[in-house]
C-alpha cells in the first residue's frame, strides 16, 4: 500500500509540467484512486485491531476515517468521465428507442455493476459484486451505505460476525431500480482535486502511524 501511495505522490509532482495532457491526467486520477483505496486497506486493519481489542473510541474513529476516504475517492473520480457511473448509465439509456426500453436498459446497466440481477442471481448464484467498479456516484450512493451499515453494526461490539445480520440485497436493490440522473461530464479540475486528495492522504498517514 505505501508503495502505491508514494507512486501517486511522485506522479503528482509532474502535474504542473504535464497538466492538460489527457493521458497523464487519466493516469493521475487512476493511481490516486488506487492510493485512496490502499489507505482504506490500512485503516481497515486499524478497524479490525480496534474491534478485537474492544477499543470502542478507536473503532469509531477509524470507522469514520474509512467512510471519509470513500467519499474522498468519489469526489476524485468525479473529475474524469471514464470513472463516472453516469457515463455507464448514459451509454445504456442511449441504446433504447422508447422510455420504457431506456428504463429497462438502465436497470440492466445498474445491476451488472452491483447485484448482477435479482436476489437469486446475487445471493444464490454468488454473482453479487461480480463486476465491482470504483466509480463516482456508485461509491457515494451505493457502497457507502453498505460500509456504513456494517461499520455501525461493528461499533456495537457484537460477539459474532455483524455481517450475518445484514441483508445486503434488500439494502442495495432500491438503487438498481432508480432512474435518478447521474452526470457524465467531469466535475472539478482533476489536478487540483488530486492535490487536495494527496494533502488529505498525507494527514491520514501521519494519523495512522
């Protein structure tokens, strides 16, 4: 994880010279996205250790930090259309010839990257998260709910696996049935956003030592 985080920082050092280069900016967002994910993995270890030690204050603090990183990643990915769920949904809807067909194609697009279908396919078939994506919009509106639900249960310090009490499909199916629009155009400046993310990652690194 630390190697990836360092690599993202090194790439950012070249941003002033290469800003405006489409390939560079794509790679900058992609590696910074991965750096945020790696930081999340490090904090996940803190969550596990705090739970095992029954350290409730640390567990809550680490849980909140993990959720903030997830939203930070969502904000970062909004700066490139390739990493936006709105681009994926928009492509699907454009294939439809009628409003009903567009809605049906959107449902297919949404379930393909989440539950992979109905409950039988998701749970019975084991296809849940088969095509997992880290995309803007999907992180904030889909995965955040999953993680927050699990972390809130974990913070009750149960003596059993808290995930056993969570019906994830019932939590997540409503998102697959929605038709709320997601933008497909970039939001914000990718280089400036990557700089802001790197500053926050540096703060997290200091806190996690």
